[in-house]
């Protein structure tokens, strides 16, 4: 009689691409000349799979394009066969990529009433969907909360929180890292400029202290008009005259707006002057000599008469002597 040839064909439960971790079952579809008690050896990419020796093989650890085949050995007498076993064709399994995040959202900040955004980049099978969360709760009332870019407008203290996003595709969901949102501090003045009355010819110094977001800049004003070059926290007006008397203020600008200081009023006091000088007199010995001076200046005037360069004691401290 003519010897028979064993044959085997296998089939897979995966009719299309599967997601990672999904079990796929391989089994005998048809076989011939195998007898009543054949043996089985399943193979992965041509290599025997340990303990895969039954009529079916199930795997949830397949990688994309892994090749599964079966070597089936007949239980019939070798004298009746052209070969002891048959090798099936291979079945390649398409395994899709899991949903993943390739670019995480980053922490963000903005000035009060400003706007900011968080961005995520996802990858995976099928059309990806997004759901942003604030403090673990879905963001609602914001159309951008279901896109890959969450935009916050008109921000206030109530928006300060940790934000995450769930990215979902055909092969599962993944949650992003946390991205914090903070409000940048508004520009403010912590110490206002002040000045006391100054004398003509002296230097007048004004100082302001401010705080805010980013580097602060300054612009000093005199009677409401900008002073050219006066752009530091301290303003020094040198050798002042009566023309320098007036109101001084400063505009402090930071990343979150500008604020104007209160006015510091500079009063320039006149220099002490003598309007009427004492006159020389010639008298006979024993007579009284009277000297007088007329002077003006800021505050109470003090006098000290001198004789030959030395202070006159006692009554020599009045406007007349």
C-alpha cells in the first residue's frame, strides 16, 4: 500500500490586530494521517515553546508580528507514513501599541486674570481621547478639557491646583504626570518713598522697595512727568534748588503689571543769608558800641558774635550785641 503523508493547518482566535496583553488562542484547524493520539509542539518564531504540547496554545505575551507554528507528530506506525510529523504554516499576529504619553504636561503659571495652557502628546491605537482633571476631578465647563491642550483663561486663586490628563485609545488608558498651576505675584510696593525738607544745595534721596514677578523696573516722575534716566529703585537729586521742590513718585513694573507709588513732597528750604551786615563804629573810650545784623533762613536762627575771631561769651548770641 502507499504510505500516507501527515498534514496539519492551524488557526488563530485573532481575526485582526490585538492589544498588548490580550490572550490569543491557537488551535488545529485541520489535520490528516495523525492517528488517534498525536503529539504537539508549538513554536514561537521557529523555536519550541516550553510546555506548549497540547492541541491548543494560548498566549497573552505576544509581540507584534510574532510567528506561531505547530509541529504535529502522528501516532500512526512510521511504516505507514512518508514522514513522522508535519509542520504547519506560521500565523503572524499583529499586536497594536499600548496607549502611551510621549510628552508630559509641564507645570505652568500666569498672572491673575491671565491665561495659561497644559499640553500632552499621546500615542497609541485608534483615535485618542482626552480628559483633563483638576485635583483628581474631571474638568467641566471648559471645551478644551477633552482635547490634548487644556487652556485656562481669566485665572484666579481658585484655579491653583495639580492637573493631570487621562489619554485613552483602543488599547487602554494612561494617566499623565501631575502638572501644577500657580498664580504669579502681582507687582506691589512694600516701602513707599519719603523725604524730609532739604536745604538748597544738598542732595535729596528717594528710595522705593517693590516685589512681584520677574525682574522689576522703575521710572521716577517729578510732578507727574518722567525724569529722564531715573530708572533704578533709588533716585538722587543732587545740589537741589527751589526748582526741584515738588512731588516725586515712581512707577514700579513687573511681570504682572505696574503700580505707582504715593507722592513724596520735596520741600526745599532756603539757605541762611544776611540781609543787613553789622556796621563799623568809632567811639570814645568808655562809650557803648552797638552792633546789629538782619538775617533770614529756614527754622530758628542762632547767632554767635565774635571779637577778633573768638566767640563773645554771655550776651553774644542775639541778633544784636
